[in-house]
């Protein structure tokens, strides 16, 4: 049976963590182990992890307080020391469908190169009541996803070959760990499979570090993040520093355009050409074009 290591970050997650762990160990068609990193919880999270460690294939440790990105980078480095062919990121407050891991493994198991699968999400409230399906845009190209990722880490499964590449270089800056993994996979000629359909319940509540709320304030927050928080240009410079001599086209070209668009008009035109980058979403296209126009990529 295929073995997958789930990388779980926890922080004061007592309210929902047990439900999430139950859903991990009820996965069908794959042998699931969990490596958990606690970020300094002061609630009952540690006791929940200790109990799970006794009853399941779970190991955990408590690290210094870090942001989400650095915490998952640390988890990936520790995972590299272990013998697993497949890996998956996990949030502490969701619930996975029982076939989530199996579906992901089946999509990438035949690739002998870096490979990543990710899917949509079923948005639910605190009590797991259905809100809406967040399906991924079927028309959006991988080139566009390379510029601004729609990969939510908790939906993904990736292989050992991709992990081996990611741990070779530690960037000084990443947007998020999931976006970084996607970019590394694409720029090295890896395989990315995007499944628009949801295979997990993504809980929406006040404590989300990153959310997909459907309200007007949530939408405004998301636009603000895209416009002001996501430093795509800075991310691409890091990618170029770590993997520049191995990048494949068209991702090498896109990286070059983003790193040089401020001074090079042709690069700017290439970035604004819909044949190269098109989100197939009016709001996202407008936000992206504004980022380019204001030199805020």
C-alpha cells in the first residue's frame, strides 16, 4: 500500500484538531503517517497530539514560534530525512474526504519526475455545515498559476522527487509554502495536475490564517492581499537565485519578465498579454494588471 506522510502545523488548535486527525487516519487506500510541528500552543493541542501519538502513526515536536511558511519549510526538511514516496500538507481545522489522499496519489504515481496534484475545496462553517464549493478555474493555464498560485496547500499531494528539489534551496522570502512548491515544480519541468473538484471540507472561521470567505469584506481582504501582500517579483528573484540555471520554458521566460519588467517595456508588454497570463476572472485580471501598472508585482 502506498505510504504518505502528512505534514501538519498546529497552533492552539484544540477546537477542531481531533476531527481533522480522525479524518486523516480514516483515509482509504493509503497508509497515512503524520509529522506534526506545534508552534507553541498554550491550549490542549499538545495533549491531543500526545494521545494521537499513542493510538496512530503520528510523531510531533514543538518548535520555536514561526510564521506558517517557515514552519512548513522546516517540516519539509525533516520529512526529507524519512522514507516516504508521497507527502501532503495539512491544516489543523479541516476535514478530509476519505478518498482525498488516494485520488491525489493516483494522479501522480506514474510520473518519474517532480509531480504535484491539488484540488478544490468545499467551504463549510465552524460546524461543518456546507457553505459553497470552491472549484478551481478550469480555463486558467499553468503559466498563469505560476504567476499567482491558486494552490491551497491543504488540498495537495506531491511526490518524493519534488520534495528532493524543494529542500535543496532555502529562500529568504516566499509568498506561501504551497505557492513556492508549485513554482519549483513548474520551473523544473515537473508535472502539475489541477483537479477543480473539492475533496475536503475547508472550515471557515474567525481564526483562519488564510480564508476563502464569500462575504464582501472577505473579498476585499483577498483583493488587498493580492495587490499589496503578494510580492511576486521578490518571489521570482528567489526562484531564479535557487533554480535559475535549471529552469525550463515557458517558466524561465515568465520569471525573467517579472524580474525585469520595471526597466524593460517588452517584458511589461509580455506580462500584460492575455496569451501569456489570463486568470479568466475579471476581478483577478484587473488586480494583476494594476499590480503591473503600479510596479507592485
